[in-house]
C-alpha cells in the first residue's frame, strides 16, 4: 500500500511495482553518493545527472521506499533508463 501523505509513489521498475520515497535518509544518501554538501548543491547536481548519478539517486529513493532488495541489486536489474528517470521525477514531485 502506498502512503501518499508520506510522499511515497508506486512505479513500475524491473518488471514489478515498486515503492519510492524521498526521505531524509534518502537525501543524506544522495549527498554522500554524489559527493555534494547541502540541498542547493544536491539540486544543482540532480539537474544535470549522469547515468551514474541517476543510479545513486534511484537507489536512495528505493531504500527510502523500503525496496532494499532492488536497491542493492539495481546495477544488475533490467531497468530502462527512461523508466528510471521517470521514477525519480515522480518521487521528487510527490515530496513537494
């Protein structure tokens, strides 16, 4: 069940419905994984993401949504780049 009040979104990734959520922990994981400090620096980096950046952000959002198994194996999962980008965008929109 998706908790929209919490900012969770359901997306289709790797052949199944997954939950993503932008949590404080996810934000901290993104900062660390992208090597930036602060929300402004994070926003600037996310605005010009590389494929590697997209992986870091998607992993953090999956963990925030409780999808730890996929987060841990995302590099080997069959996830389309467009689906990954759309999932990240949906998670950020839900957090606003």
